[in-house]
C-alpha cells in the first residue's frame, strides 16, 4: 500500500492518503490552511472546550462557574473568540463544504474502509457545523449573558439538556465533532507526512480511535453531570430573566471565587 510520502506528483494513488503537494496554486495554500486550521486553532479549541472547560461540570456547578468566569475575564476576550474561534471555524467549515461539494476525488485514497471514512468525515463535519451554529447562538448570544453572570452557567446548560430533543442534539453534535476531530488528526498526520508507512499509520489510527473514545466519553460524562444534579438558578426557562441587553458593564463584573 502506498504511504503518504511515497507518491510522486501526477502518480495515481490507489491506497493510502494523498499528501498535500505544492504546485497547485492558491488551492494548495487553501487546502493546507484548511488542514492546519482543523488542528490549530479549531481542534485545540475543541480539546480545551470538552476536556478542560466542560469537564469541570463533573466536579459541580461552582467549579463550572469558576471556569466560565476565568474564560470570560481573559483580556480582550471578544477578539480572542473572534480570531481564535469564530473566524477559523467559519473558514474551516465553509472551505470544508466547498471540498465536499467539489467532491475532490480522493475516495479511494482513504485507506482500509475507504469510501465509508471519506463520507463519515464530511457528514460529521456538516452535523458539527449545524450543532456549533445552534450552540453558539443559544449559549453566547441569547438568554443569560454568561460572561456577565458566570454563576448561572450550570443552570443555563441544564435548561437545555433537560429537554429530550435538545439533549439528543447535544449527544449527536458531541459525537460527530469528536469523531471528526479524532479521525481528522489521523488524516492530518498522513497528509503532512508526519506518520508514514502502513504499519505506523495503522497503529496511529488506533491511537486516534482511542482519543475519540476519551473525547466523547468526557463530553458524555459532563452531560450526565448537568442532567443528574439538582436544578440550579436560571435553569427553569420561566426564570431566565437576565438578558444580554441588561448585563452589567465590564467594571461591574466580578470573577466568581
Ligand atoms: C468541530 C469543529 C471541527 C474540527 C475540530 C475539525 C477538524 C478537522 C481536522 C483535524 C481535519 C483533518 C485535516 C485534513 O484533512 O488534513 C478535518 C478535515 C475536514 N473537515 Fe473539519 N473540523 C471541524 C469542523 C468541520 C466542519 C463544520 C466542516 C464542514 C463540512 C468540516 C469539513 C471537513 C472536511 C471536508 C475535511 C476533510 C478534508 C479532506 O479530506 O481533504 N470540518 N477537520
């Protein structure tokens, strides 16, 4: 089987993952940027969001509020979000849809389960995109402004996950994003020639699948924590009275201790 590093330009690849090659003009640069953005910053953000920030929910509402407060009080937080999260995700997603639409004919270059993995990478990206749009809208831009009221964050998440259809969307979105990222790490390593050779790539695939289990397992554990603890302030939708329009000014904000 051809490894990522053993193909020459113009050679037809029948197995393995095609390396990204120079000499394809702007689309080469965009493909490289798309590939890299999946790891940094988008993947790095997903890692932090699930394995660090949301895992604090397992400890309880106070720990979760402290973590949200820490993030909300980072200097220039809006610009960190804009340039570190929203714009990179928008670029990766929109260019990802373009790659999907173009159907860049590398179906047979996805190894072993070929077509299936190729399709899964696209659909999990699409599902993650729908989930991310909805999740950002409801958590960041509507209802309680959690940057101003981090102490209400646990309750705000509970208000969603106590409704079965929303909980289902959380679970599906979490699993789709985790799969997409974990298998994406494998693709990235093959395309950039970091892990080469059939044996090494097979072993690394197992590492990536283990990472998928850890990532989605940690996410499911935090969802369970939101569901299993008593309702916190702000959880019952009728009691959500603070809106983004009447949040305190930055000077009035107090980090949660
Ligand atoms: C949860 C956020 C996301 C993360 C962490 C992420 C991460 C990654 C990573 C690491 C890769 C592998 C890079 C490579 O192929 O070299 C990748 C590939 C890909 N992503 Fe994403 N991604 C995310 C969201 C999306 C979205 C919303 C779409 C939209 C459809 C998308 C579409 C794609 C496509 C089509 C590929 C495969 C490119 C190829 O086969 O050449 N991704 N992603």
